[in-house]
């Protein structure tokens, strides 16, 4: 709960910092070209990955490290001006500072142990993947124990949480013309400027492995969903606050189109056509396409407390599916736009929750929605999906 409150505080700051975005997000015409950077979209987080540093040392990265890398790539790819080079700089910095591990620092901050972490360190009062110090103004302990916050702070720029002090990558004038190692050093202000460059080949290997489409060998089935699903830690309401009205609840009802009594397996949330539809939690897209009845539909599978749960978003407008099957999505990411396709009498979102996965029976999403943080339009990323880059 505390983390949700902190999340809300960050959102409030962001909302002020990017005050014009709510209008953009809500008035973008259907199918508007996104300003997506094409820097890379995470499509696959391997269980492990072998790489070699610039001085020939072999390194083995595990799933936890690669998940943090995925967070860095996902956030950086959606910030204007970062590009592929900026993603590499951030990965090099994370590898150098922490080997891409979330560090608590119980010597300086006993409280830091309350947040998910991979290890406990003791370098000054440094925390997390980028070893950011609350004492240096990077953020509070709660903020810095969030990998996504660390990534946003590292990239900085107009949408960063620190408004240029301390400086993130985008706040460093001319960073793009610096060698990557020097750019990483400029953000980290480290006592050991030379060590970043040696991680560049490892950063390249990670970025390529996570953003290249996974191509299973012929005859093999796709990887089991559970093994590659990110763990969902935050739930958000599937529509921005203030945009929707609940028009039908879960349960028996007279189907307004078919005029027969049947179980309504989700909730209907009426909202204007094109209203951003948000992934209710981090997960992987299980289905994105057209189905009779549901119309344009996106189904996302999540891992919540070790259990697979599917969320489903129906009746999306034509051209309003912003993700593809297999995509990894973050909580609150825009995955589509409200519409009225399929059996529908007006623009609304039909939202379902199916414990156990997409093939299972739906339950009343009420509990799920009541625990979901309301998201304002300002939080909705107007950029839409990022296409996969071919290195
Ligand atoms: Zn419905």
C-alpha cells in the first residue's frame, strides 16, 4: 500500500512536469503515428544469457538481472531522445554499478530491506541498480528501491523525476556525442570512470537478446508462459480516472444485443471512443486480435503471487489494438483504445479477470478493480507501442 502511495506521489510530480500530456493522450486521433523511438521493445526475457566483457571476461546473467535490464529498456525506449545509444549507456551503468542487481543498504537505511531486493550493499548510502544515493538527492529510499524509478531517474530529461538535479543522462548537454562509457560516468559521477566501457559488449548482447523477436526452433512449442511472465507488483485501473462510467456489472443479465439471459463474465465501463485502455498489471500479451462477440480484444496474462491470472479487454476500436501477441507490457501501459466492435451497443470496455489464465472461467473483477490504483490521463504514455528494432 505504501508503495502505491509513493507511486501516486511520483505520478503527481510527473503530472505536473508534463502537464500538457493529458490533452495529448485524450485527443490523439485514432491511429495517430506515435513518436516512438524505435529503440527497441522488450519481447523476450531469457532465463539466462552468456556474454563477454570488453576485456574478455565471460559473464553469466540470470533471469533476475535480465528482468531489471528489461525494465531499463522498456522505460528508456519510451522516452524521447534516449534511443539505442542511451539504452546501452544505461545498461552499461547498471552492469558497472550493481551487475544489474537491486541492492538494499541496511547499514545506511534499515528500511531498505522492506522492499524487494537481490542483495545488500554498503557503499556510502547507495541503493539499487544504479547505486543512487538519497543523500545526493536522487530520491527517497522508497523511490530508489523501485527499479522503474531508478531507470527514470537515470534517463532524466523533462519527464524524469529529478528535474535535472541530480542530472540524468538527458540532462547532460552533448551526451549523445560522448563515448558511451563517458556518458555513463557523467551520470554516475563515479570515482572509477574507466570501468564502464568494458561492459559495452555485454550491454549490446543484452539489448539484442531482449529486443530481437524470439524465434523458437521449428517443431518446438513456445516457451511456457509461467516461466517468462514478469511478476506483477502493481495493479492499475484499466481506464484513466474520470474517463469512464460503469454500465454493467458481473453476473446474470439480459444480454443487450442477443436479448438472452446469460452470465456477464466481466464489467462494462463506458468511455468515449479512443480512450486509452491500460494493462491492469505487468504481463505478457496472450492474444491480440478479433473474436466474434468480443470484437477487437487484447488478453494479457500476469503472474500475481505465483499464480497466473489473465485480464481481457474487449470491444476495442478498429485500429485500436496497440500490442501484439507475445509482447511484454507494464502496468498502466496503453494497450489499446476504447471502441464498440463485436456485440456492443456503444463505446465501452468489457473487462474480465480469469484466474488460472485465459482459458479459465472469469470471476467478478470487482476485487481486482478495488485494489487497482486510479490512473490519471497524465500517466498514460501517449507514445503507443514501440516497434521491434532489427539490429
Ligand atoms: Zn461486457
